[in-house]
C-alpha cells in the first residue's frame, strides 16, 4: 500500500474535483477544508458517490458535502446534549436506590455483599469496586462537591460520587446489581425491563463516547441490536424475514432508547430540534434527496410520529 504523503489544500481540492465533485466557490472551499480537515469532510462523501464507485454522482457539489458534515455536527450536538440528560437521570436514580438500601458511605454502598454474589460475577464485582474507588480517588479533588465532602467529612456519599464516575462504569455497575435492585431502577423508566435497561446503558455509553470525540454519528451502527419494542409495531416499521428493517442497531434504535429514557417533554423537544436540522439539510441538497440520508440513519418515513407516542 502506497504511503500517504502531505498534500496542500489546493491538491486536496483537486482530488475531489478529479472524482467529479463540483466546487462552486473555490476560496470558500479552501477555507472550509483548512478549518475542518479534508479527512473528516471526506468521511461524509458516501451518500454523494455513485453506487459501488469512488466517483461522485452527477451534479454533486462541495457545498452538499459540507452540508452533510455540518448536519452531522448539529445532529450530534442534539444527541449529546440529551445523552447527558439521560446520564444525569440514571446516576441520580442509581444513587438514590442504592443509598436508600445500603447506606451513604463508601464502605456501605461498595460492600461486595450488596451485589449479585453468583460465582460468575465474583471477579467482576471485585474489579468494578476497585475501578470505582480508583475513579473517586483520582477525580474526587477535581470537583467542588466531591472535594468538599473529602475535606470536611472524609467520605463521599454515592449521590455526590456519581459526579466523578464515568457513564460506562455506571453501566457496568448496573450489570452486577442484585435483580431486585435492577428492577427497582428500571421501574423508574416507562416500559423498560431490567434486562433491556442493561443493554440500553451499554449502547448509550458507546454513543456518548462517539459524540464526545466528534466521530461520524448519523450512519453509525451498533454490533448488538436492541429488542423489539412497542414503538416498532406502533410505527408499523416494515419487516423482512421477521425482522424490523429500522430501529434495531442504527441511529433510530438510539432514538427509540431515548424515547424510553427521556421525559415526554424532553424527548419531544429533541425531536423538534432534529426535525429542524433535517429540514435545513434538505434545503441544502440538490443532487440527492434527504431521504437517502434518513435511510442511512435508519429513520422510517414516519419517524417523527414517535414524538407523540406514549
């Protein structure tokens, strides 16, 4: 494989032009490539390419490529904002349930006996407790609330400690809880059982990290599909060989998870913001229809109806 060598902005734009991309405002395109990075912009080219080819479809423009890039940035910001809401809600519920039952000092809520004591979980419990203690020790002095408790009380209650624990670690902790504690936490969410909540937390953590690192979001797919939900049926999502074709391991699956875990008003506001960005993108596209992008997101034609379902 030939080595990748440095190319000037002009050379980078020449590559795009040689593959059939139309550049209407060359100076503006140069500024965008310099600011946004040719490699990252080029990651959004797939909807504008001929099928099975590296050439752009007839009429595809640099402005459309940049619009896809910008749409994903705005969409990612909307999703990230709501993932943080879900994270905060979950941490609050988790800490409330465990603190109420087991106590508020580390020696109480991190007692190994509080967790699923089945043989296959034993090593995982010990490993996760060490990780929790390590994160609290390392991050505790970086936040006013946690450092206040350390300095004045010598311990950090769980409802404060969750501030310095990662979402991923909090999801792992859920996996080692006793069944009755999992069920109590899941009961705070609508139409979510304890098993599905465990799967959702893993997926949400994955998407949170993706958003935080500004990776491509709109067409991201997870390896594990979510279970069928009532929303798949109520939206009458088409099926092939008994499997729903949307909302299983695509971005619409994430939307379904957020439907379960956000409040009705928060979810509706999120969908309104997403609708606005989709309309904005639709106005920017000329060589393709916005439906091509929505298809890659796993959005069915009636996707926005999910905002009004109970």
